[in-house]
C-alpha cells in the first residue's frame, strides 16, 4: 500500500482549548477512509486542519511525502487536497454551473481536464445538469449537497475530504450519495468521508472512529461493519444506511441471526468487490 496522507501527533484547538491532542493516522492512496464519531468528537476539526482551515498547534501532516501543515487552503487545493465543508456551503445567488466553475478556479489553466471533470460531475449527478441554470439557493438540500461535492471535484483533487455528506438527507438519497462516492473513488480519487451514518461503512475500505479528540479505533470498514461487538462498542450499534452512529436499539437476537445468515445482496457486497465491479463498469458517461 502507498500512503497518501500521513498524520503524526496532530494537535489543534480553538482559542486556548485543545481539541485534538496528538492524533496519528495514515490514509492509503486510492482508498476510501471513513471518519466516524459522535457530535463533538473532533471530526470537523480534523478535516479542517488537513485542508488548512485550522492551523495545527503541533505535529505534522504530510501529503505525497511532503509536509503540508501550515499551508493555506488555496495552496492545498492547488496540490490536490479539497474539502467539501459541513453544511453544503454553495453560493446561493449563483447558478449551478457558476458554482461548479468556481470550484475549478485554481485549475483554470487546465481546460481539457476541467471539461472532463465537468462532464463527470454531470454524469455522477444528472440532476445538476438538468438544473444547471437554476440558482443554487433554490435547490433542495440534497441537490445542494450534490452541488457541494461536484464543486469539490471541479478542483481536480487527488484527495477529497467530504464532511457529513449524508446529513439531513433521506435514507435513499444518502445511499445515492454514498454510491457516487464509490464511483468517485473508483475513478481514482482518494476519499476521506466524515460521517455519523454507519451505512457509510459498506462504502469504506478503512475506518477510523474518533472520541473526544482521539482516534479510538482503526481498522477496515468491513471489520467494523460486520463486528457487532466492535460496532456497539464504538458506535452504539445500528447498521442501516440511514442509521446515525448514536445509540439505538440493537436488533433482537433472532433478527440479528436472520440478518447474518441472509444471502448477500448487492448492498451487502464487500467493499473490495463493489469497487472492482465499479472499475469493470469502466468510464461512466454512456448511460
Ligand atoms: N469554532 C470553534 N470554537 C470553539 N470550539 C469549537 C469550535 N469548533 C468546534 N469546537 C469544539 O471542538 C470540539 C470538536 O468539534 P468538531 O466540530 O470537530 O466535532 P465533530 O466531530 O465534527 O462534531 P459534529 O458531528 O457535531 O459535526 C467540540 O467540543 C466543539 O465544541
Ligand atoms: Mg462536524
């Protein structure tokens, strides 16, 4: 495996209050890593530090083997590190197409690649093509979320960090967004996705769980998803696409056993197999 992002001893806080007190983790190139944890665990703080919005107090952040801690967000976007921030911050008075174009500002000299990126975004999210002249502020919440992800992709990232992609979305829409994250990853972009929805685990190669500013679990998405005990310990149970990672009743034993022995549906397909299928499907754009 090759490590794209290496975090060592990262300390960050607000004012005089520390939040992250020396966390370490690696992000593998070409993989999807999910960062889970309850409200206030420090997820947004972590991606904020990686994307340059927050200045680290200590520790190092290395990307492609070079130190990037302390760089400003535009310099990071330039290197290929792009954040899709929490709360879908689109420009409400600009059209969908204008919002997407703004995402490519730092890469404006790479015309041909941007044309491809734009086509890809419209292919991932056909609704955005349909609504390309509509003011972003009048899109539905889910559509704005898609636009926020699309705008991030327009900066041609090597690493895209998506903070709470499914927040406020219906279960079906959350699933749609996660499936597109699979495609984005299959198309070659490394993904860090912050979530409270454990449904994302089906779409993750690697999982990190944060608690009170610390990483309390690291493993594969599949291990965390299939290990009832693990999931209950770190996330309070639950395994539906829509389920938040907060305590909720675990299934009755009979129900759990039935779920465990049910034949694998495409939804239960392990992450590695889903991805190779997505790759085999080849370059999108013909449908
Ligand atoms: N601008 C800020 N000023 C002061 N404290 C902050 C600020 N932003 C976050 N914090 C604090 O830092 C801690 C971690 O917050 P963070 O936003 O990283 O959590 P999170 O895991 O993203 O939570 P959520 O799931 O609710 O988005 C919390 O205790 C929060 O109150
Ligand atoms: Mg957050």
